[in-house]
């Protein structure tokens, strides 16, 4: 006869999880989300390593004797046209790519969610004005808008962050507006109005926190897109000035030698690909975990 499961095992199996434990449980069942999370953790560890163990002098020192050295035991990713170690420059570049990726999304998230929440809650001419302005901004190609911002403000890390973040604002405006509209008619909102709570406080303390799930998903997926956009602007010469080892700038400096020294562009390109893919997969995993109805 098979043993009956003990009461403890049964209770553990069917115990009710809290919200965060349930989200993590669904995430673990998605191989792509778990794989992307591991990749992001590895990239964050690389960034931390580059902060403490790779100096600015190491990534900018010119060594004319080792120009175009192919990948070897001494130079894992080879060297560029000035003899600089591509491996160290690529690892160091995670600092700038992550700074632009997270900074630009934080910038666009604050502005977009604020405007979208106001538009969705108040409606009327406020909604119409914010929506139309958002549509106009969204109609401009992101790369062109970023180039215009950099041309006006100048090329540096902060301005690159703004240039990448501005085209992302319409997406957050639309998502926040839709989330607020979907929950603002609930009873707890009417209760908050009945006790005399101000409309502004209701929006940001009652309505918006209950519609965060779509915003979390779009935020995660947008980080990868922003890193890709920043690399594209740097590739075109509208990013961080040389000799800063940003991934797009490294690829731009090696494009002239792509036939004779393809390793200069290959390895930074792989890092851009992996990072963008990881954040996109994580966004898909969060979407399924936060809204399990999508899997049915």
C-alpha cells in the first residue's frame, strides 16, 4: 500500500500564496523568463565588477604595438585600431548602457505616467490635449527625435539619456491612461471621493497603484529597447563622445575595419543583442505572470 501524504505536505502544496509568491511561482514555470533573469543578473554582476576592478586608464590606454590583435589568451576579445583591449572596453561599457537604459526609462516613466494618469482620471479637454500631444510626439521617429535632442543639448551621458527617454513618453502616457480608466470607476474610488479625499490624491494613492501591472511589463521591455536606441545613436555619432567605451560607440569605431578586424564590432554587438533579448523575454514573462488569463 502506498503511504498517504502527511497533513504537512498537503497543507504546503495547497497553501495560499501571497501575491508576490504567486507571481514568482508563475515566473519559474516560464523557461524564457528564468533564462532572461539569469542573463540580467550576470550583466549586473559584470557592471559591478567593472566599477571596482576596471579603471578608466585601462580602457583608454593606447598601445600602437598591439593594434588589431585577434582574440587570444591575453586579449579575449582582441584589440581595436588603437591597441585598446576590446574585452575590457566592452565590460566597462555596461556602466553606460545600463545607466542610459534605466535612466531614460525612469525619465519617461515619471513624465508619461503622471500625464497619462491625469488624462485618464479627469477626461474632457485635459485628456484630449494630453492625448493629442502624445500622438504628435509618437508620430516622430524615435531615432530622428533623439538626434534632434542631442543636436540641441549636446552630446553627453545625461543628454543621451534624455534623447532616448523622450520618444518613450507616449507609450507610458497611453498605458497609464488606459490603466486609470479601467479602475477609476471601482467602488473604492467612489468611497475615497465620499470621504472628501482630493482628486489628485485619489489618482496617485488609490487608482494608479491598482493598475501597475501593465506599467511594470512595459517598463521592463522598454529598458532593452532604450539600450538598443542608445547604441544606435552612439553608432551614428550622436551618443557619448569618444573615447568613452559605450557599446554603440565601440561598434561605430570598428565599422571601418569590419572586414579585417570583425571582432571589434562582433563582441559589443553580441552584448547589445543579449541585453535587449533578456529584457524583452523578462517583460514577456512578467506579462504572463501578472495576468495568467493570457496563458489560457
